[in-house]
């Protein structure tokens, strides 16, 4: 699985298990990434300061990020929208990351 494939697998958990639309889960500082940080270092996350960034099509976002940089589509650098983030969601996402990583080690 490619790194992008792994990211999309984790992002899809937000859709499937937590009813977080893919655009809000995002690619950077959105729901799933914020949740992951909340689950390991909650003191670093201040949801009251969180703000939505780009919440459009994620495939377009990837193209824009690699073509012109994050700031070409998001003034604040956020790709997603974090308000639904939680430590519980983050723990689930980490479990999936571990499973993906172990799968890659077992099947190179």
C-alpha cells in the first residue's frame, strides 16, 4: 500500500465509523490528524482555535499541494475541518495505522 493509500484508509475510517465527511477529515490538520494528536498529546490541541481550511475534493487537494503548495488552496494551511476531532477517534486511527504498518512489514 502506498503512503497515500494508507492515508486514505485512515481517512475513510472517519467516514465509515464516525460520520466525518472525507473533506472534513482532510489531509492536514483536519479531523483525523487532529484526533490522532489529541490521543497522544492532548495538551498540544486547542480545538477552540481550530479553523476549517480547504474542504473541497481531496484528489484536487493532493494535486494542488504537490503542484503549488498547501497555501495555494488553504490560506491557513489546513486541509480539512477539525471540530469533530476526539481522542477516542484518534486512538482508533492509530490502531489502523499500526495494522497497516504491520501488514507492510509482514508482506513487503
